[in-house]
C-alpha cells in the first residue's frame, strides 16, 4: 500500500513539473540612444576681402544702399565716360554690381567683367543682372593679386571704392596694364582722404597724394579729373 501511495505522489510531482510555466526570457541589454544635439547654425564664412566688413551680408546691404548709390552718382559716372555701345569694361572690386549693371545697360553690344574676391558679392551680381535681363555681364572670382581679366581686351578698367583695398598697389597696377587695349583707360572713383560724413574712417583710406603718386610710379598718366562728387575723387588715367 505504501509503495502505491509513493508511486502516486511521484506521478503527481512529474505532472506538476511538466505544466509549470517556463521562466521568462531575459531581454538582451540595449544601449541607450545617443543624445541628439540641438540644431546649431554654422558660423558664417569670413569675408575673403580682408579689408572689407567681415559680415558679408551686412556689407552687401551697405554697398547697395540707396544713400550710398546716390553718393556714387552712377549715371553721371557712366555719362562722363561716354562708353561706346560695344565697350569691354572690367569692374574691379565690383561688390554687388551697382556699376557693373549700369555699364552693361550702357554697352548692350559690349561686355562687362564683374570681378570680386568674395563669392557672395558675385551671387548678388548674378541676382541683379538676372532681374534686369542683362546677358552681357561675366562674373569673375578674383584673386587678391589678380582680377583674372582677359589680356589686352578691355577698353576700361573701373575701380570704385576698392583701390585702397589692394595690397602691393603699385605692382598690382603695373600688372593691370596688360589687360587694357592700346589707349585703354583706367578709371578711379575713390573716397577723398580725411574725415568725411560718409564712407570708411580716415585710417582706412589713403593719405592725400598717395593715389596719384602710386599710379605715376606704376606707369600711368592722368587724363582727366572731374569735380563732380563731394566725397569722391573721380579720375581717368592711361598707361604711358
């Protein structure tokens, strides 16, 4: 009898063991998700013109502001130059293209090379000429020591408020002679020396007489000087 009871207990224990719930599986360890860095706007690239405003967007805004354009008297400059309709013009240090646009409109059969060392200035040139439907402007990315104008092709090289930005100005202007046609003209529109109510501070401009002395040293002679601008010297030179 005892043996039967023991056998029955063993059978019941085996049955219970076969119906016991399996042990829960252990989930594998999962690495925590990396923290997402907040969006941070990249710092704007520096102006490639080391002598210009480091904030290029602000610089573009200033260069084409209505007050500055009024001071430049763009239409009067174009009128005084009396450009033929097929003239080839190099706008050296063109900025956003205020003069490039005017030269292109005045020379519909010609060509304007608008050069600047800062690509974002040339982006603005492209926007201006597109808005005007002008197809005779070639934006050119300049180097600090070379405007990359085609040799011997230009009737006029115009430098507006940029001469004082050039390094080794005498050497630069000597090399620039190679892009002018025989009889080609170099046109300067440069802020007058000293303290003025507009334009850069005196220490950023050339002292009196420096521009004329440097151009003479570089091999140019003065053709004409216009007394048309209260804040600018407006001069035409040519290679001797």
